[in-house]
C-alpha cells in the first residue's frame, strides 16, 4: 500500500517539476510514518497515514522538503532548519571536504577556524565534528537565521557570534588558520532564474549579493586577509557560473598566493581557495 502511494506521489512531484521526485516522496513517507527510508516496506497497510498527502501537496507547491520535515542532512549531521535560514545544499559538502583536508595538512594541534555567513551552522559544525581538536567560531548576521543556528550549535564546540562578516572578530586578527564561507552569491539580475524552493523560501540575505553576485565575497576577501595568519587558507563557495571570476578577487597584490578554483561533485566550478602570502 505505502509503496504504491509513494509511486503515485513520485509521479505527482515529477509533474510539478520537483527536481528529485522519488527521493522526496520517499523522504516524506519516512518522515510521516516515523521510519527510515530503507524501512518503508515494513509499514503495514493499516498504518498508512493520510497526512502523507498533505506533505506531498506542500512539496508540489515547491515548499522545500527540509521545511516540511524540519531537518536537513549535511555530511554526518542532522540539522534543524525552517523559515528564515538557508537550507544547506549537497554541493557545499565538497567545500567542507576540501577545508578538512587543508586543516589536517597544516599539522596544527588545535586549529583555529572561522565560518563566515554560517546560516544553519552546517559548515562550522561539520568542521568541529570532523577536526576533533579544532576551535571553531561561526558568524551570522540575520536574527531569523540565528534562531536556528543557536538550536543547532547547542552542546557543540562551536562558538557562535551575531555579526557582519565584513567586520567580524577583530580580536582574532592574524591568528586564524582557516576561514571558510558559503556567502550569498547570486546576482540580483538572476532573480527570475532561481529555483522556487530557494527564491520563495530561502532568505534573500542568504542568496543575493549585488549586480554581479560578488559584493560580499569581495568583503570576505578583506576579512579573511585580516583574520588569517601568514600561510592560513581561505575557502569560499560561489556559483558554478562564477568560476573564472572569484580567484581573481584573491590577487597577489592583495596579499594572496595559490588562488585556485575547484569543482564540486558534478564537476562544476564551485569554490575558490587562496593562501595568505608569507611576509
């Protein structure tokens, strides 16, 4: 019964233009029935919950899956998310993977890490979890987002700061080993092309950044240079269409070395990295 309903729901979501209809139909079935996705076949016909169709109708209307379930999965984490906070995306997992490798290669006993524009706290929490002796500071400007961040970082080793990425943490100037950020980077001119899940539900503050989308990344370049010790590394996510532009923000004239772009799991340019030049 349930698997037949899931098949029907998958078709409805596909017809509505949802990018991953089967995944979402199964996730919602698991959520409503309180089981894991791999256990859907164990739900008896008599236990089918008609509220499933309410969640499918919400997803059909392109409400994000994570807003309906109240949770987002990121690397090894389960995060609380909802209206007012950016929902972490799978593409960002490759950004974190690179950052973890970079920190481990530094051979620093207790690396100092700053996550700017932390949103849900996904990046900061993943780094704290996967680099066990790291000291992680996370910065977020939006009070709406901070309500979720505080829930997620509670009980973790992440220190959360309410503030602007462009002026954050002067007390750490020159001491930080890694600065990482998934900032807003969509050009204002691209508004109509953004997927409804993001455009209509993610906060604008987390999406758009000036005419070319690079306003805040330019600000983060200055902040990162101020925070990092010589030899420290910055990692910044960007849109796949900005691959040629972002490394040029981290120039030798501004005190950087080894600026480069990196692909995500779909082999699209996804994040730029640079090292603060030695004096």
